[in-house]
């Protein structure tokens, strides 16, 4: 986390190089082949993230 401050990121750079950010495994809800990068995450549960799904990625049914 970045001291509660959002991360500044150029989304166009990610399009050019998907590995430009530090992806972490995203395996909750039995997800497979999914990775996550938090732009913002605080103690109240608010979260803004990028999710990268590889071909064939899956997860159990859930609501947002």
C-alpha cells in the first residue's frame, strides 16, 4: 500500500507492457489465472484495482 494514497499510473504504458506493474496472484473465490494490482486500498475496505485475466481464467460466481 502507498500510505493510503492512490498510485499514479499511465494505463497506456500497461497496454504496451503488461508486466509494467507488480501483479499479485488473485486467488480468492477459487480464481484461477487471475492477477491483481491495487491502485488504492485502505483499511475501510475501499479498493480500486486492475485485474489481469489470462486466457482460460475463471472464478466462482459472485457479486460486486
